[in-house]
C-alpha cells in the first residue's frame, strides 16, 4: 500500500509566527525563534529525529538492549542567501549493552535507505555521523 502524502496547513498568527498542523500534530513556527522553532531549526529536529527513530527501530528489531538514545546535531549554514545547510554533523550516543558496530550499521541503514528526511534534502550537503555506546 503506498504511503499517503504528507499534508500540512499553516496559519499566520502575527509577526513571523505561524501555527502549523499536520494530522493531529501541531507546532508553532517562528522566523525569529522566540515563540517556537524556526523552519530551519525544525529541519534540524526533523533530520535528527528521523535518524534517531530509525536507529531505535533498527536496534529494537535486532534485539539490541539499549536504555537510551541521544542525538546531537550541528548544521552549518551558508553565509549567503538562502543560508541552506552545507554541512551536518550528527552524533549519536546509545546507552546499553549494544556493540558499536550494531549502532554504526543501524546509522548506515538509516542514512542509505530509510531516513526520508535525509533523502528529501540536497545530496551535496556534507554529512558526518558518529556514534558512541555507553555500557
């Protein structure tokens, strides 16, 4: 069965602030990052979130007993308009009795096959992922 399209509706509230709704999810977007995340911050959340969710899913399916997953993203931006991401570093820390190679394999699967956010971005963005495990 094909995936349905993602549909979002935005409603301007004031200044550079919009209420965004997609299905039952609602967020506030703010171009000044005061009342909510900016669209670019939301993109960083989306990329880190997509790969983190993939990592949790793949490790769970592989019966890897993690206690926690944390991710930290640094997205460098072009200095000139449109200030797009030009390099992204995404670090994952996995707590639990999980071999580092299992984490690295899950990250590779997310990046190469499953992460729809990454595959929706321009592919000329420098993108580095790292992983550590804590027992």
